C-alpha cells in the first residue's frame, strides 16, 4: 500500500489571498499552457478560473492494483465498490481494497477502442430487488456496434447476473468506429434513468448529434423498462425520438446529479480543446459539432469554427488545452470544504479536478494528485466519506482525511 499525505495550506499562501473553497477563486489559474486557439469565452469565468487550495489534511492510498480495465464504479448499500471492466465482467471490492467477488453473466460486448462494458449503476431499490443497470457496446446482427443499456438481477452470492435484458440501444448502428460511445448512467429522483450517448466520433455520423431522429450525441431519459419518460421535451415532435432529453454532445464521459438541487451535470470530452462542463436542461441544444471551443486534431476549425450561436447553450466551463474528463461526481463525504464540489477525473490531464460551484458557476479550480500521473476513469464517494477512484492502470485509490 502506498500512502501520501497532503498538508494544509501554509499561512504565507493564505496571506497572498488563497482562502477556503467556500469563498471561491483566489489564486492564479491552474492552467499555464497556451490554448490551442484564440477563441474568446462567452462570459467571464467560463475558462481558466482562479485557483483554490485545499486546507484540510488528506491522504491518498493505492489500496488495490488488480482492477480489470475499470470504467464505471458504484457504491453498494453495504459500502463495497461495484466496478465495471471493459472486457465484459464486473468486480466487487471492499473499501480495504480486497477483491471480494467477480461477476459474470453479461451479454457479449464489442471490446474495441473505447467500446466494451462501460458504466454501471444500481436500482434505487437495490436492497429489495438487487437490480443492476449497465451500458455497453453491443454487437448487432449486421456486424455493427451500438451503445446499449441492459439490466439484470445480481445473484444472492454476488457472482452472476440473472434475467438479463437489454432495455435500450442507440441508433444508428455504426461499424467503422470503436470510439465515443459515452456513456454514463444516473437515476433521477423519480427512479428513471439518464443515459449519456456519444457521437461515435467519425465525421459522417457525428453530425447526427444534431439530428433528433438519431440517439447518438444525446442525453437520453428512459424508465427502468427502457420507455421514454412521459414528460420528455421532444415527445410528439415529428421524426424525433421520444427518449431524447437534450442534444448536441460529442463524448459525454462524465455525468452526475447535484444531490442538493437535483440538477443534472455533464462533462464533455472535446476535440483538441473544448472539454466542457454543462448544466443539462430538458430540450436544450449544446451545439456539437457545429458549436465548440475546440478544433480538429489536425489543427483545422471544426466546421465553421463557431463558439456561440443562437439556440444553443453555452458550457458552464471549458478547458483549452484539454484535460480529457473521464468521470465526474459531486462530493458528499466528510471533508467539509469539499462538500458539493464537483470532482472530475482527467485522463490526458493525469489529475483529479476539483471545481467549486456557486450559483451554477465555477468559482474555483484545483488539481489533485498530479504527482500520481494516472488516467482517472471512475470515481465515487464511499459510505465512509472517502473518495474512491479507479485508473486505467488498474489501480484503486482511496482519498481521505
């Protein structure tokens, strides 16, 4: 086990103006590198906000090294950690880092590129019905792949899924790319599911993020049976899929509901620049691929290089250069100054981002665990108040007082 401690902020730094998280930004922005473009933000504080610094003494520990290509993580009612693995299985770990169970019984996945067994969540009534929900890249009869959502009952011995059923799949199916499925699952307060669906990356399909007859590049809102939620915003609109809740997304890899307000938030994996944090509202258009703060990997503009357009919703926050947000959560643990802060696992950025949110605006940013040089793929607040985070290298970290 490897443990590193982080000391409270020194008095000297405090005298320079760096204060507590609740008071918002006070230091220089954490990003020092040059942006990829000269695009201008829509409002002050939309990018490169001032920094904050945690004052509470905390530590991080590597408590396990045998995660199997982790992608999603959810805390079970008894405190154990349910972790999905891209190759097609799930694991249950104790908060001491012991591998407790390996779960099988999943349908076949297209384990290619960014595809595989993806996110996992449990029914709000899991203690009674033991239902597990997950997303995965599903093989189709015509030899293509698509994002799908399935559910199944976890056996009494926690080792297999029973009565597995696919309840929803994205259209169109696409065979040329293993990229950008999304996808995350969260439950709303009524027990319905929000699903984030990626644009599938390639140029000839990503434009369908703006097409209401397709469910790629969308936020989806369905019941536990896979049916559209009754008050979805596009129900009754000609040629629109009724399960669509919002549109215009590239690769929504982070997804979380604010536990205080009930608002839905999304972290968007942009192109070269243009990673975003979005506050999701029903019926809103978030612009991709025609409105973005990013550029193509080649350096060219994305279409007309537009960042603001009437009828589209601006991101609450964006990064340029990218951090590659891979997961996201609102912190609900026992470090007071972190309460209800937004934590985002960065992949290429190799750190955990802490964003202080006030009145739905980012007012401070901090980079945590940069010295670990990890790609942070999944994150959750444990029943014990600690943060648990999984990395692409197969490590499970515990971050606590």
